[in-house]
């Protein structure tokens, strides 16, 4: 029997929304565990007495469902199984595979005895006509690969936190990776995941013809995670390297990578002016194992990788995340949640006094009352520096 890795954060969201006439839409990178989340939730339904006859699970990547060529076929298949007034729990994986699926979804959503759950691997799922048809009638559950805490709980071989972290960022956190035994097998698996993301969720969805150019851009972006950049700068760099590409094309390709959940784009926040800035963004990769697959075992930029890990964790914890702009510096992250604000600085190490002062300088320049946190990998106890709290990043990552 297959053993699932528990995903309590996402499972609890689904439980809270059970039996509401709101569509639950689980989005995220391919192979991040969306279908498994459905299986976990279906197990929960069984445990509270929901009979099998009231659970309808359709995975549109299963060849058995390929005859569903249009939205009416999908709607009819589900509707034909609603044979009583009891509540039915309907799960549809990768719903975007069916043309005009939003029409079927809209029809099912208005039924009083349907509790509807969807997954999708592209942000276009919640754009265009679906958003128009279902405005105010869905909740998006944004799923990421395993957090460091989930990864730690799923790894059965005892290991100290620093060793586990090195494994986590080297091979990645897609759940299936934990079933593989060798580096060779993991990289082969990541190759398949990468190809599937690029070809199905990015190239096909966006009708991209120059796949080689797109892949050059992807490699450039994952090499430069957590660095400020712009479409014009990227275009100039790639062109200087022998690839002719315009800033407009770069902008279009980057949007497709973000919509395919391969990258996350983070805008800038003017700390003093308390407003968004239009220029300059950072990009982070959603799965660090794919970075290893694309770039090989070259010398890693440990500081930027840690910053990427912290960014993803802030997303998991429900924060709205920006980078912070100051007149004389930058703060890695400014986050907002429940009307509260926090400033975050991330450094791989700040043992050296000069490094510590450099990392603290932008935080200390902010004179408001909101919390300020410095995360490092240094094995030192929590400390305060003129109101800035310094924490070990790994201890923070495994906080409940």
C-alpha cells in the first residue's frame, strides 16, 4: 500500500472549506503533491463516514479520460453520477486539459449537492473566463513542494539539520524524490518533471516556437535567483552571449514561466514611501532540485539559495511578500499578513562583525515599530541587535 506524506497545512484548509458552495482550486507546480492531497482528503472523508459512492475523482491526465474532448462531456460524466440528493465530493485533477472546462465547472458549482475540488498546473486556470464566471465563488489553495519541516518529518533516516538542509536544497523537495535511492535516479526524475513543465505547461500553453531560446532564459534565471533584474537587462545579457532576443519577448517568456509555477516574481516595496515600485524585480525558483538539474554541481551560491528557501517558506505561511527598497540599501523581504508587517534579512553567515553590521544596516535604518528579523545559518542562540531579532534559519524553518 502506498504511504502518503502528510501535508497538514493544505489538508486543514480543505477541511475548513468542506461542504461550502465554494470551489476549492489547488494550484502549483507539477508533481508538488496536488493529486496526493486529494487522496489524503478522500481518506479523511472515508474516515468520517462518507461512502465511496459519494466521492467522484477524475484525473484528466489518465488516458482513460482522454475521450472527454469538451466541457459538455466532462459535465455529463459527473452529472450522470449524481443519483441522489446527498452531498457528492467531486475532485477533478488538471481540469485545464478539457477545452472550455470553465463552463462545466460553472454548471457543477451551482448544484446544491456538489462540493467541488479542482487542481491545475498553470496560473491561467484562474484567469480569463473562469475568473469572470466564478468571481467570488472559488478559493485558491496555493500548493508548494515539501517545506523543510515536511521534508524532515518524511525522511526516516535520522540526520542533523545542516546535513538534511544540504540534501534538501541539492535534490529538491518534490514528494516523489523521497522514494528514490540514488542521485542518478533523482536527476532522471527531475529531468522528466522539467520536460513536462516546460513542454506541457509553458511551451504548448503559450505556443512558444523557439524552445531553445526559452531554455536559455530558464537557465539564466535559475542561475540568478534572488538577484534584481529586468527584461531589458536579461535581453542584453542573452544577446551578448549570442542569443538575439528582445525585451518584449523576455517579458512574455518570463510571464509564461511564472504562470507555469516554475518561477515566482517578487516586486519592490518602497519602505519610506509605503508604495509599490514599478521597476526592478527578483525571481525565485519553486523547486531547487530543478536548479541542480539545470546547472549541475557547479559551486552553489549558498546565500541566494537560502534566500530562495526563506521566500518559499514565507509564501507557505501566508505572507504577501515584496523586496524592500531604501534610499541607501535593500531589505530582502517585506511581508504583510493580517494587517501586520515584518522585515526580513537573510544571510548565510553573519559571524564576522563587519558582515553582521552590513546585514543589520538596512534594518536599523527603518524607524517604524514593525518586527525586524535576521535569519542566518550560524549556530548561535537567538539574539537581539538594537531591536532586530537574529534567528537560526533552520530552527525558524521547522517552527510549527
